[in-house]
């Protein structure tokens, strides 16, 4: 059974600082997704990583995938308050269709 | 234009009642999903349909019954509601395939409260 673990689960950081969220998964997969969820809202797709070594950047967020290590990272550069949200990684099991989500990382950026 | 829509957005009901949630997507996708998000924000897949055919049926009580009248619609009917069914239910869709991304697009969610 595919397991997906994120850490940290809670992250409080100051504006302007950098930090990384980690997503580890237990079985072979080369497709990984990052989503953002604001309180009381839906999930918004941030990044789609489809191969080993894939790197995607959007604004202050950068995501990467290392399929050999079964690890994805979401790096936050010079955090701003607007980035406060819960971030989920999700992994595609073999055969597609099924996404297994991590527990989510609740990020709070303080002024 | 809303890509994945759900109705209702909020649902408050008594234990023992039967209720339905509807989902529609206008993205032309062939696969739709129901997820349950509990109070700790953990997301778990419940069901998935591909072209009206059930392809994922997780271990959920058989009080939950999905129905897909066509590939753009996926409804969820819940019988004999229990307190533990209180959660946010998300519908999602994707265009799945071995070579294609399985990026899923989520609806706004339905917050179900069982009293």
C-alpha cells in the first residue's frame, strides 16, 4: 500500500524567510502533485511533476522530484503572508487514476 | 465558468436521514472522484468512475452509493446518515491515462454536518 508522508505537518515562519516542506512516499512512482488549500476552500493545483529530476517554479514556490529517493520538496523563498495555507502532496500509484495524499502541511507566515 | 461544481455547498441534517450531493464537470474529463476530508484535513479517496464505470471503490460503508449518469456527472447518495459522516466531501475530475498527467481538479466541496 502506498504511503505518503509530509513533514513538517505544521510550520510557522516569518516573512522573508526560506523553508522547505518534504514529501516522502513508499513505493515507486514518477508522478507527484502539489496542491494548496486555503481555510474553508477547495484544493488548487500548484505543480505537476512527471519525471525524475523534474523542477517547477511559480513565484516564491519551487517544487522538485527525486524518484530514486522517493522524495519531493516544496521550497518557499522569502515567504509572504499570502502563502499561508495548507499544502498537500499527492502521489500517483502505478496504473494511474488513484492519488494518495499526504497529511498536509499547515503553513503560517507571520509578519 | 466553473470547471467542477458541487451542490449543495452546505448540508445540515439529522442522523438517520438520506441525502445526496451532486457533482458536474465541464472540463471534458473522463474520470471523476469522490474524496472525504475529515476534521484533521486528511483526504481519502472514496470512489472513482471512468466513463461511467466504477473503477475505485474504497472501503466505505455501503450506505454510500455513487452514481454516474454520464461522464460529466457523479453523484453521491448517503443513506441513514451517522454522526461520523460529518466531513467535507470533494468531487474531482481528471483525464487519466498511463502517459498523461493524472492532475485532478477539485470542486468547491460540500460541508456535511450530521446532528
